[in-house]
């Protein structure tokens, strides 16, 4: 083998191609397992749910899961082709050359490259988003949005994303070029501050641009959930009902905000389906995440991982082979910060896909802990009943493939969760 074949650039190209192929094959294998397993068990409701779930509901969930899997495989093929086009096939290098011919060197050129990349990526993703909403979700009766509302959401999200994202990108790129060798440490500080700020800003200013949030008007339910919050030692800025039914039949409830700005949000579809006791139990589950400091732990771990990632980017951005190995010819005189950032963002998911089971396992552990807290402070049977209703309403399969679960499920399967809740009473 020649020395040129062993140079760092060629080795990176080979390693990236091998990891990408392995990642795609792994996802293909897991998705195929999931679809086969669900199809094999679609003809009979699991005995543990035979009294609560009809065969028709069970088969709808199976069909929905399989349809999602098939759609996911098409997205996987498209996403892989786009990734290869941007990297090893030279797409990002071509875009960089075009931007360089239009914009003078400097920060403006760097920002323009990131904006152009994001805009093209958004356009390439649009048909898939439309298909998911108006074909897949429509087919199973979940879509309630109109094309007009969908386009309004798209326009709003684009404008909000640009108003927030472009200044943030400009600041990061400026730090990369002006803050010296430790730019990544300064950038990490900015990133932490931005994320913490968004925890406060998003529920108050951004979310209302897309949905209506009305104070919870059901006096009895409000009294009940307030008593639960006080009993568990929590306070919030208020209880709100979100008009989720405008867009989807799926139901949910969540906490949003940070510190004193925390608020509890119920989808109107959730309140329409659950009894007050079941709403109480769902809220207790969410409180369990705060009681066990799951949210804080996730924020801290995310910040720690982002620090390591930025430090790695700080080193890779100085290596010529990092660019050439991923299909880009860098400007040896400088001005490669945007290229480094984009290449890193595209390459990292290929690597991290292999450690996803670790994060999924941790998330499932947290869900079990929150369920146990809910069983202690509300009622385990009420939470089990609520979750079963949500499983049925969202057409979630009751018979997932065990291996697929370990890789992808952030929540434990229904059979495991409900068995533990009933045991806790």
C-alpha cells in the first residue's frame, strides 16, 4: 500500500465511509426487526391488555408502526445520499466556492455559507415533512392541520429561526476567528447561556406564536393539580391548556420553562381523554422528573458533552486533513471556520449513532423513576390507565421488538411500565 493511501485525509475518508455504511446497515437491520416483530404479533392483543385494547386498535397501532418504519427507511436512504453529497462528493466545497465568488472574505462570507447550507437543507427536508403530515399522519387520522396553517407555521419558524439563529451563528463564527486557541471555551459559555435563556424565553415569547395557551379553567381539576404540586413541594407560574387539536390528534402534557418561569401545559386533547385522577397521575409523573433532578442532570450532561465536542472541533479545525478527508478543499490562508463547523455537525451524528443505546437506557431508567414517584404521590393504577389510553390514542404498538427498544426507546414499553405501576398500586 502506498504512502498516499495511508495519509490522514484518505484514512478519514475511508473511516467516514465505513462508519456511515455501518450506521445505515445497523439502522436498516433494527427497523426491519421492528417491522417484522410488530407484523408477527398483529393478529392477537397481548393477554395483559386483552380487556382494555380491542383487536382493531391493536392492528391500527401495528399498521401505523410499520408505516412509520417504511417511511423512516426512505428518509434514511435520502438522508444518507444528501450527507454523501455534501461531504465526500464535494457538495459543500462547491457551495463554499459559489459563496466565495459572491461575498468578500470575512465574517459575512462565513455566515452566508452557514445560512445557505441551512436554507438548502430546509428545502430538501420540506417534501418529507409534508408527506409525514399530509399522507402518513392523515392516513391514520392524526393530522388536523390545514395546508394553510402548515405553511404559516413554516413561515413563522423560518423567521424566528433566522432572527435567533443568524446572530448566534455570527457570534460563534466571530469567536472562532477572534478568541484565539481557546475560542471553543468561550463558545461553550455562549452556548450554555443561550440554552438557559431559551428555557425562559421560549414558553413566554416563542411558543405563543404557534399555539394558543389558555389558563386552565376547570376549577375542580385546577384545585386538584394545585394540591398535588403543593404536596410534592413544587410551584409553577400557572397551568395552561394548549390547542394541540388544531394540528394533531396526538395528546401530551409537559413542563416548560426554568426556575420561577416553569409552567404546566396540558394538550386539550389530553384533557378530553383522561379523568381528573388520571390527569393528576400524569402530572405526578412529570413532577417525578423534577424531584429526581432528571432535567438538571440532562442539562449538565448535555453541557459536558458539548464542551468535549467543541474542544474536539477546536483541534480538528486546525487539521487540513479534516477538510480534505470529508470532501472539502480549505482556504490555507484562513477563513475555514464555517466549513469546520458544518463538517463537524454532519460527521458527529454518524459516530454518536453507535452510542444511542446508552442514552436510551438512561432515559428509560429515568422514566421508571418518575413512574414510581407518581405511584407514591398519586395512584399507580390511574397512571397505568392514563398511559394505556395514550398508547391507544397515539396508536403506539404494544409489541415492539426488544432489540429495537434497547436502541431507540426513550420510554420503556407499555408492558413493562404498566406492570410496575400496578405493582406499586
